[in-house]
């Protein structure tokens, strides 16, 4: 891994990284390559592309100052560990929970956390089921989700996890503006309100027009939400 390229990108985002963090990024990339030989974790195999599309893109909320010190964060639909792992590598103070519906991904994340010396929880569950657990429902300060679902669906998959006053951060592409009406409707039903869409450029890759959809949790989520597993995707609230 070209750690100098990563370091330059992070500096351009005003996110300087020490040697320990850069070493962890390199080790995580190596673990991804090792695991990718056995299972399909990521289709991005080129190292430069992985730095841009995964590492730098994942940490854009830090460049916006959106994650408070010691925040309890849940990464909904973690997949291979993005955005949660880059966030945790740069900010080990975060109390991170990785959540994914595929056991093989959760097993990979648990192994990676142990080998990287990072403290976090990796949970195997559907978001709709996990959000009904008393120890997870309305317990988190921040929920992050990346490349998971349309914005209206993401509201139902993330807002039930958030305490009142919490923040949902959805990583979106250039089409996010077209999703706003549906996202606002769904957020209202779930006790939230869309705050804004903020640009989230990656250095040298501004043509992606990446953005973060920010939704504040203003009221407790009604007990009937989230609906049964699979329902939000098939029948979005909006």
C-alpha cells in the first residue's frame, strides 16, 4: 500500500495521520487482500482506487467535524469495514459497532479488529432486527451508512438506533438531491429531520460529487419502526 499517497490525501483533508494509523491502514489493506482470495469482500482491487474510494471517502465526516470525541457510533451495513474501519483507525476513541447481515463479513471484521489491536464490536444481524434490541435501540450518538440503500430506506435502517439528539450520516452520490423529498418524509415518520446535504469531496476526485446526507434525531422513533426485515427495502416509507 502507498501510505504516502494516503497521508497526502489525509493532509489535504486536514486529517493528519501518525505512523501507527498509517501502519494500521496498510495492515488492513493486506488483510482485505488475504480475505478476498476466499470471499467477495470488495471489488476495488487497485490500491490507488482503494485509497480514494474506500479510505479517504470513508473519513469525510471527520473532515466535517461530525463525530464528537468518544461518540458511540454504529456502522449499518458494514460490508468489508467501510466506512467504520477507516473512521476507527483515525479515531480510536470512537465506540464503534460494526453491523452486517452476512456472518462471513462479521467474522472478517472481528479478526481484523483483533489483529489491528482496535477495540470495537462486530455484530451479525439485520438492521431491522438489531434496532429492536433494548441494548441497541436509541443508544447511539451517530449512525453511518455507505452504499447501502436509497435515502428513504436508510432513514428506517438508521434512525431507530439513534438517541434523541443523535445524527445519521448517509454517504451518497450526485443523485442525492433527487432523493431528498422521500428522505424527509421517511425521517419525519421516524422522529427525525433532514438537516442538510454537505459536499464530501475526496482530494483529486471531486468529479464523484460525493455528499453526506445529515439527518437529526429529534423525537423517539415510534415503536412500530423499523418494520420487519426486508420490508423497508421493498416498501420504503416515502
